[in-house]
C-alpha cells in the first residue's frame, strides 16, 4: 500500500475525517480521495488480517467520535458486541469493588469481635 493510501485510510477511519476534508488537505478532488480509499480497502480486503484491521479501524473511529450510541441501535453485530463487552466489564469492575469493600467491612467486624473476646 502506498503512503498516500495509508494516509487516506488513517484520516478517514482513524481520525474520522470526511472525504471533503481529506481532499482539501491533499489538494485533490473528492473523487480522487474516494478512489484512493477504495483501492486501499481492496488491498486490505485480500487477507483476513486486512478485514480485521478495517473493522477495527471503523470501530475505533466510532469510539473516539462518540458513535457507539448510534451503533447500539443501528450498527453491525461487531460494534454491538464490543459495546456489550465494555458494559459487562464496567459492571464486573463495579461488582468486584463492591465485594472488596464488603470483605474489608467483614474483616473489620471480625477484628473488632476478636478484640472484644480478648478483653
């Protein structure tokens, strides 16, 4: 893949730039940018790694631009699953923190009970 194609892919998917914005930056037409993007996607789509990379770039681009709320209702199953995993991870972290605090309280009560018995 050429450097121009790499730059176009990064700008479009990673940074969320529009075709018009990329065209203005490169001083070319929107159609030329679209062609570069299509050519780069064709090159990436030849192998499994390329397909994973394209999907990852789209997902990461949406994450950084706040698009997950849209994808929860309108996106692909991949984006939906990532949202669900992140929600599950957050719930698990909250649960583990709650259990840790519960254990601390329990240990404190045991320590106080042992002090009372020792008196």
